């Protein structure tokens, strides 16, 4: 069971996640692989002081990569899509 500090690994800031933020106010995070939705919600409350209205999680699969003659696989990880209560924002995603 991950601690509160280990639950949220990093924010995922990509073109797709930025578009989701602009359209639907959804935030994307990489989270601990064993964290569940309740732990993610509690970690957001303790770390940032915001209330999450919905948390959706997904397992990101391993991708095959080729660098020169070497073939390999990326690590699998867990992503959480979080929607906050109206009027609340996170400064990480603000331009």
C-alpha cells in the first residue's frame, strides 16, 4: 500500500492532456501501480487541498522500442484522469 507521498508520481502534461484540461477540466497524473481510486482522491486532498469529483484509472501497456540495433520494452505504468470540484484548479497545469 503506497503512502500519500508515493501515490501521485507526476503530472502528465502532453498535448492530449492539455486539450482535455481545456475542454473538460480533467487532470492527468502518473500514479503508483498499486494505488486505488480512494487513495488517489485522498492524496490529492492532502497534497493540493482540492476535492476530486471523479477519478478514472487505466493501466498503460508496455511499448516496444528500437534504438539502433537494440530492441526493448518501456515500463508499464498507471494513469489517473481526475476531475475536480467546480471552481478548484491545480497550479501545475496552469499556463
